[in-house]
């Protein structure tokens, strides 16, 4: 764990607009900047409500963002960006839409291709188009970050790009846009937001500056997630979750996630389990596994979720598992359609994600990962 003397860089968009009914402010901002050719990258549902952004000029909409997008989906987005000749790209949706928007913004008009930029700090800047992010779920925090992920359909591996050049010029977080998110998706994405915070808080790279956001993000999920699942129109609960998601995004830049996300990724790449659902299922297992390495921080996490008491592995697992099952989240791999015969391959895939596993406070071997999958099955 880092100390107060450890250097760290805090990265976030220059402008963050937060609050119910703020979505239309994007149009005012874009008009003030003189942007007249705008490409909105979205899924089919959110494409139907682009008008809420009040955008000026010529607005093109790419409405075919897929969950867990792959390189083919990115190619479609880049073709749309070239056709629109956009001077502003807007990510409007969940993490998939916002990640594709980041990549479109830096690859548009560039001689670089995706293969040239995979990894950290490989994007050649400055980018030629502006970037705005408007989340419609409360989970990924991608609006605040500098990373984007797409799946290679051949290897079924996540390709991660990290660059300051993918930081949004403006992020607008309007909790009203999340009112229509179904209860089950609200639950899963809420736990994903919490996982970002918890994995950063218990991380080998954890830093006191980021701990502030990580612990408060966890508290917000503990306070508001069940309320939002019960009543999607609860504006205070939706705002609390949107803030938790934003704080989780603040955690991702300088610290990032760890073992939980590494184990969750193969569920998405191999079996197309939504990212939030995958992280929710894995969360109690890795939190409990890490408890011996970070007992005090684990106790703080459990207190933030309303579970004061002993911090032993069994108690932590039971309480975290109960938190998720209380939200009606599917907590068995078999219930998500994952075949038991694939657990070995999943463990191999997860063990290879060193960029995350090396952040984990306790070493996770292949056998440890395989055992967690078996327990979760």
C-alpha cells in the first residue's frame, strides 16, 4: 500500500456536470465551442432519446453498440466516425458506448490503428476531435477515466487501451437518465461500481487520496443501491449511485481494479455475461479471499455496507454474498449458463490478466482462481 509520501497523479475531465436534468447542458457547451458535426455513439435504446442532449448542428447517431463490444463493433464505429467527419464524439450509454467513444476520438483522423495503441500510453496525441461522455447507467465510471476495453473475438481476450488522450473534455452525469434502468441491471451495475471502489481501496497500489473516493463510493452503494432496486424513480437513490459510479471512475485512473475484475472478465469474453453481473457474482469470493491480506480495510468495506462485526473470511463472504443475493443478483455460474467444463479454460484466461492480478493484495494462483470458480459454480 502506498503512503502519504507516495507520488500519484489525479486524472479527471476538465468539466463535470452533475445533477438531475443536466443532460441538456451538453448542447450549450457544444454550441459555445463551435462544434457543428457531432457523432453520438450509443445503443439502440439510448439512441431513441438523443434529443435530451439538445445538441446543435449536424448530429449523426451510431446506434449499434453491443454489450461487451468487440473489435468488429469498433470497426463499425470508426466507419461511422469517418463518414460523419465529426468534430465532437459523444459517448451516450453505458461503459461499452463510452469506451468505444474514447477509441473513436483518438483513432479518428489518426494514422494509428487499434493494434498500435493497445497497452498504456501508446496513443499519439493530440487527438483531432473533442470527446464528451454522458453515462446512462451507474456502474462503470467510464466517463471519468482514461481506459477503454474491447474484446478480440479470436482470442476472446480483453484489449485494454490506456491514454490521457482518451480523457473526456466534458462529462455530464445526469441521474435522471438512469431512471429507466431495470432493477436487475441496476443491482448488477451498482455492485460493479462498488467493486471498482473496493478493489482500488484494497489494492497494492492503494493511495490515501484515492481511498477517500473509494470508501465513500462504497458507502453510497451500501446506502442507496437497495433503494434504487426497489424504486427506480427514487431520485436521491439514483443520484447516490451515479455519484458512487463517478467516484469509482476516479479510482480507476491512478490505481485501477484487481483480482475481482480479472476473474470476472472471462465470464464476459467467453460466455457474454454482462460486465456488471459478472463482477457482482465474483465480488464476495475475491473480497473474502483477500481478507487475510487487508483485514482492516476489509472491515471498513463491510462497515460501509452495514455489516459491522468479525472480519474473518467466512463472515466476510457470507455478508457480502447476502448483500448481493438480497438484490436478486444471480450468484451461481451455472445460473448464468456457464458450463462446468469451461472452468479450467476460464481460470487460464483470468490468470493471464497480469495487469490486474498484480494489483491484488494477495497472490491468486491458477488453483486459487479455479477453486473460486468451482465454489461459485
